[in-house]
C-alpha cells in the first residue's frame, strides 16, 4: 500500500481538539467509518494516529496488547542499557534455521 498524506482539519472545542478526516477518505475506506482513534505522541510536533476498527475481535486486541507490552519492555531495556544491544546477524538466523529444520 502506498503512503497517502491527508490534510486533516482541526477545530478547538472547549477542552478538546476535533480532527476531521476528509470525506474522500471515508468514501475510499468504508471499513473505518466507525473506527476509534488512538493518538501516540512521538515528539514535540509529531503524532501517530491509529484508526482502530470497531470490528476487531477480542483475541486480536489481546494479542496486540501483549505485543505492545513486549515491545515497550524491549524499548525500556534498550534505553537503560544501549550498549547491551546485540545485532541479529545472518549467522544467528542460519543457526536458528538449522535448529528448526524439520520441525
């Protein structure tokens, strides 16, 4: 899928900010019509918006949560001790492939 850049209109309403996607997005992507939005702050001027379809099953939510928790844990370890990071090499991959061969 090619990246698409959309201009999002924002309006300040009392204590919240209302972001509106263009109608063309909704027309081209009807599966997201009733989606919830998750916002992650990446830096001072960068946000990551995730559209979460209301059709996601509980198993997928739990799996996604576990993966996020695992990746968060790895990121914290990386921040605490960056010198302990070991690059995943072709040799490591070959060893693992050999161990898993025929399984």
